[in-house]
C-alpha cells in the first residue's frame, strides 16, 4: 500500500500495490522494490542501506557497530559521506540523507526536463494547420498518452520517495530515543517539503496535456469546437432556478489515483481555468492557433532545471458551509433521503485568494446543485445579499477543486469537479474548537444536462482502472456532520463505520501526500515548538497544519481495533496452545509409563512425593524427562497467553512494534529447551549402555 506497481503505474499490478492494506504487513524496503518502476528503482531512496546506516552512525542497542553494515554503507555512499566518528549521530545521518536527496532531486529534474521536451514535440504537431492526416493524428494521440503515463509516473516517484524519507527519519528518531540525540524529524520534514522533488508543481504539465488533448479533438473535428471553451465566468448573482430538482452525482476517488484520474479525464474534457484578476495569468484557448500559442508560452516558462514558473492556476479554493439546528434536522434529512438535500453556502475562488471570509460569505444554493459545476462554478466575493438559510452554521468543508467540462458532441453538457485535500472544520460559535478532520478520499462530482452521464466511456475507464468507487446515497455534508458531531447526532450514515474502518486499517501514505505530511508533522513536532503552535504552511496546496485538537486525539484513541488483527493474534495463541498441549499429553503419558516400570522382579520404588520411579536408572531418567516436558508445556502455555494479551493491548493503542508482534527469542527458546531436554534424555539413556558394552 505504499506505491504503484513495479510495472507501469496504469497496470493492474500498480492498482493492487496502492490499494489500502493493513499496516505493518510488508516491510517498506521490500515494498519499494515491488512498487517502483524498474527505470526508477536505482534512483529511489536506498531505504535498506539507510536502515543499516542507522546502526552504523548510532550503534545498535548494545552500542556496537556491525562490520558488514559499515561496509555496505561505505560501498553505497562512499568512504567520506559522514559515517566516521567525531560528529553527532543526527549530523552524520543527515549527511547520508542529503546524499539521497541529491540523487532523488537530480532524477526528478531529469524527468521534468524529459517531459517538457515531449510536450514541446506535441506542441509542434498541434500548431500544424488543419486538417491533419490520420497517421499524424495517431502519432499525436500516442505521444499524448505517453506524456500522461510519464506524468503519472513522476507523481508516483514523488509519493514513494517522500514516504521513504519520512519513514527512515522516524526510524532513526525511534532508535536514538533516550540517547540524548535530537529529534531529526522536527526540522528535517519541514525542510523536506521545500525539496524540488516534493515542491515541484505539475500543474503546468497537466494544463499543457489538457490543451494537447483538446487540440487533438479539434483536429479530428476539422478545427471546430462542439461547445464553448472551458473558460468560466464569475457569478455575481444566484443562479436562476435555484429550486432545481437535479443534483450532482458524487464519486469517491482514491488519492493515490488522483493524477491517473486527471490524466484520464483530460482525454475527453477541457480543464476550466479559474478566472483571476491578474492579466499575466493563463486563460483558456478558443481556437487551434490559441492552443498552440498558449502551449508554447506555457512550456517556455519551464526552465531547463525543471522548475515550473508558469503563472497558471488550474486549482480553485472551494468552501461549503452547512447550516443546521440543534436537532440536526437537515442532517437527518440527508441521511434518510440518501443523498444531498437542503441548502448551503458556497465560495469558489482561484487558488491562493482564500476562502476564509466567514460562514456567511458565498452563494446560497441547494446542496448538490448542478450550477456549482456550470453557470455558477466560480463565485465572486461581491455577491448580492443571499436568501437566509434555516439554522446556524455548523461546519465548513474545504477543498482544492479542478473543474472540467466536455467539449465534444458525446461529452456536451457534462461537467466534472475533482476535489482533493478535503477537510472538515467546525464553525459553530458556541463550540470553542479548532477541529480539522481530513477526509480520506478525493471527491468527484459530475453533472449532465442530459440523462446519460456515462456517455463516451469516461466513467467506465475510471472504474476499470480501480480509481473510483461509488457509495450509494453519499453526502459529504452528512459525512462531515457525522465526523464532527458523532456524539450529538441521532444516528450516523450507513457508510460511516465502513469508512472509519478503512481509514484505520491503512497507513497515512495510502491517503495522499498532504495528509501524510500533516500526520508526520503532528507526530514528530515537539511540545512547545513554534511550528506546532502557529501551524506550518505547506508548499503543496498552501495548506496550514496545526496541532491535533483534543477531538482529533479523542477520535484517534477511540478507533476500533481491526477484527482481522485480533483474530490473527488469537490464532497465534491457539497454535501455541495446540503445540504445548500435545507436548503436555506426551509428558504425562511417559510419566505414567515410567511409574509402572519394574526391574529385576522388584516392584516400582516411588520417591519425590511419588512422582518418580527409582526402581532402575532407566525409569528414573524417563520420569525426570517426562516431568520436564510437562513443566515446559505449562510455562510456554502461559507465555502464549501473556503474548496474546500484550498484542491486544498494543493493537488497542495502535503501537505496532517488532518486540511485540515479531519477538523471535520466544520460539527460539521453546525450540532450544525442547532440543536440550531431548538430547539430555538420550545421553542419560544411551551412555549407561555404552559403558556396559565397554565393560563386557
């Protein structure tokens, strides 16, 4: 669950690799080898070697260095990469991390430069006057598909290596805890976000890819457009007919499939550029000539170092404010009606202009209104006074939105909004809380002016790639209320518990880069750190990260224990009990037999409270051996029960450690004690026979 497949990111293996899985099932070092594309593997973080390097620079628990680990680190990083003595462990380990950062950044810059060159070749074909011959159209489509695959691979490379750096730094801090070494993650993770391979924006390439596909569609139509181009206008008044019955249809998109989903959608839809006031910003083309000119201008702004400086903005900041009364009447209507209903306020502006004007700002509209994707997709701040909404504001749903619209006869009237980094927050004035809850999935809302939303095969393609899922009757407003007011609402939606279980089972990296970053910062920030008190701004999406609230900590503590993990622990205990019971029965049987033995026509002679038959050397040895087996069985039966209890306690607090779940000394001691007991019994029984044979 930590990367795309080792094959191409669009392969079935890639989809399986990034499906959410229970934590701590496969070691991350093996997952990198499985998840990375073959051409990327040698340029990814040397995770296994860095694990060895932790023992080299900080020493193991005994304070000793392993010569094999030291030699492996020197072979990988060179003899002068900071592993020598004389510097603090965190400083030496940071030198190795910097070596890997340089490797990853260099490969990322090369990939960006290669992608820019590919897009320039596409732009050269696009600017060819129509009509294009069919062979050249096929070449254009093939190069666009290749560029889309490269874009998906770059995003996957970024996610995989960010996770690797986060995990290895956390492992270093864990091993050095209590040794006086500073916490490396508190300052390394914020710096990691400024590294080019993380901070590099791929939006210019998404927009260029969208224009390339749009130009290809227009070349096939002889240069004509089926619908007006996707450049929206700002609404300053509510849409006519706000009482419309039609609503959008909501799909859930896995965050790891976000880039693949966008690349799939731009094949058939135009990206709508949010309207902004700056004249330098890119606007949506309206003709083939403008597509070629805008692509050329966009790609020219991408420097040779791979830093995108294009002033393009395909994302918009979207904020939905939901209202309700103390009895949560509108919430219950959404839950029981199995879908959006009621009203809300929405403010959608270009990214970076902010949506924090307060709950009363924005446009009043029905929940799930199709005008949110069409006529009133973008809302100006200076809207006329809006009709009041019953109740008081209870929560706000914020997201980063990308809007797409169909421009072909098959896609005419279809509009799609893809929301990522979806977050819920309380805005009730009577509740003194700064709770911010991350929603695990991305949201995809779709509307259509005609009845056939799935026309053109775009939705079927997404379903085949395992990128989207459908939850019957899902409402983001109802889910947000259930998350933030679970103790106050009469009931939760039917999908709520399933979502909570899926979220608990999966590690942070399964739910998107931004959420993984927030989780890492929240875990590793020291108390009293200014970054924790004031929040840290991410270069990815301009999001703020604050200290986890009391509600978030309470929800984390009350997460359900996954039944599969509990049953696995119980099965392990039962396997132990089966083994030790068989051993106990064997010991008791041999003991009973030893008590019945007699020698030289003498009856059994019991000693030691009647537990041992001393009539002969053989019966004495057999009795001691059988009692030893029984004692070993009793001891390890208690070991199995105690280990099971410790595992349950660790699962309840989500503390998955090697010492609890993979403690090797237990099985080794069991096998060693049984082997030594058997060997001792054989020697005691066989040696007298040898001596007697030697005497004869």
